[in-house]
């Protein structure tokens, strides 16, 4: 999506353009006039570009990193001045009010100044779009392996993406656990598909020691922004007979919230519940009403 708001003061014009996709967010502040400086204000800090005094050189910023954003920009007198910030895999930390300020002079040397603002908000992603992103990544990976990008090249890209999308545990019994940083409505098939993209599957907890390791990992990343975490396990079509989604193996270890699992044919997927010490709960595999916020936990053999 994009958003633009333009302000003009005589011959000085400035606006903020916002372009957002699943994987990146770009704020671009272009302007037109003769400038002394151009600035973009993040939530706490002004990023400045100034025309250097007593020279014919103009301000320039190229690929500077600030608050996990790449900063770029230039000031010149040919109508191409701008300053921009770009985030890869933006999260809630980038939302807020941003300001773009320009100071310059008109043709007679009189000072001009204008400021415009734009608000960046966040929303829970649509799971259908998320599923499509995952599928496209898998298609692109197959294409890259067959064409210009070697397996090592693609593996490096996938590893960087994994670090951006997940919080990753230490090694346990030859496996690592990946907790999604993004929360969403409950959609277990999409969660399983996302785990498979990285060579894993929804976590399959087999014994008390593994459960304790997972609970400690979950507590390290505890947050008020979500309540449930999806793990492997379903009794769909066979009430109270729980099996793992991927392998079809019987779930032989459980640690339920008191009174669970419920006898309800619609509650067919297995979750960990934050408010009960990350013990197990049964809930909807697809919660289209977005009653709660969810994350999901993948399990990956260490390679």
C-alpha cells in the first residue's frame, strides 16, 4: 500500500511517500526547491542532510544504517532531492509518526520552510497473503537452485531471512526451536507450511525434558502481544486421539491445562498457553474471528 501527503510553500514542495509490503517498508521524502537542508524525523531522532557551506558540493547519504533502517538520500538543485528510510522485515517497532522537514530559499533569497507528517500503523497480516508469500519463496528457491543462484547462495539468503522472521533457541538434543516473531490469527496449515520452508515442522514434544526446554525458551520471549503458540498435534477426525500433523505419530506426552482437552469436535489443534505456564491447550485450527493473537513454534534438526 502507499500513502502520500504533500505540502507546498511558494516554490518549496515536500511530501512523505510510504510503500509497504510483507517483507519491507520504505519511507521516502522527496522535495523540490533550493535547499539548505532536508530532514526526516523518526520517532526519536532527526536524520539531516545539509548543503555544505562555501562549496559547490551537495549533501549526500548512501546506505547509512540507523535504527535497523537503511538511510539514503541526496540534495541537489535539479529537482531530485530526497531522503529515505527502508526496513527489511519491519515489525511493530517501526510504527509511529514520522516528519519530513525542508528548509530552503526562494528565487529572491527569502527563507522557506515546510514540514509534513505521516503515520505508520501496523495490522495483523492476512493469512491467505502470508501463505502465498511462503509458496512464492519455495518456488523462487527451486528456480534459484536451478539457475543463477547456487545452493550456497540461496542457503545464505534463507538463513538471513530465518533470523529476521524467528527467535531461535539454543541446541537441544540435535534440534533447534524457532518461535515466529510475527503474530497472526490461528491458521495451523499456514504455520506448518512456513516451518517446512525452513526445513522443519511444527514442534513435536515427546517427553518432559523437551517440554521443560521449550517452556524456558518460551518464557525468554514472553510478551503481552500474544497468548497462544501453535505446536504440532491434532485430534481432528478422532476426538481425544492426538497425533502429530507431520508424521502421523501418536502424541505420547502431554501436559494439559487443568480440565483440558475439552470434548469439543471443533477444538482440534494443539497450543501452548502463556497464562498457564506454557502448558497445553486445545483450540481452533483456524480462528477466522481473530479472537486471540498467536505465534507458532517450529522444530528443526540442526544441520
